[in-house]
């Protein structure tokens, strides 16, 4: 359930960026989806920390980054201008955006894991 929530903001941001849409509704939807992604990532890390499932944190970050990269690649591919259908920098752009998001997702998972640990200790 975490992966769809993690990437829910990408299509709305691509709509805003590709159409230079300045309507507040589309922008509000993309910001809301981004907020949902942050809360979902914190909650997922918290659930793993609460259950002491640290091994799952080791594979959740690469899996999340691969999902973000694939969705970014599809979103970039769908928003190409009609005069350049074979953009050689498409994959590189998706890779760079994904690499920039890696520390943010790692930090959110780590913070969530710490909160989950703290809640587990407080429940004793």
C-alpha cells in the first residue's frame, strides 16, 4: 500500500509542469498527494520500527526508489514534446530526479522508524 501512495504525486506534478497549469485546484491536488506520500512514508517507517522489522527497511528504500524512477520515466515519456519523440536524455532525467529524492525518502523512513521505536518503548 505504501508504494502507490509514495508515487501518487508524480502524475499531478507532471500535469502541472507540462501544461504550465496555474489553476489552484491542480496545484492543490499535487501538493495534497505529496503530503500523502510524506505521511505514508513516515507511517510505513513507523510501522516497521514498531514491529522491529529493520530488515524490511533494507529493501523498502531500493524498492521505493525503483518505483519512483519507473513512474518518473513513464511520466517524462508521456510529457515529451511532439517534435522530439526519441529523447536520449529521458532516462537520465528520471535517474537524476530519483537520485535527488533518495536522501529525502531515506530520511523520512528513518524518522518514521525512530517514531515507531519510541512508541513501542512507551507502550511498555
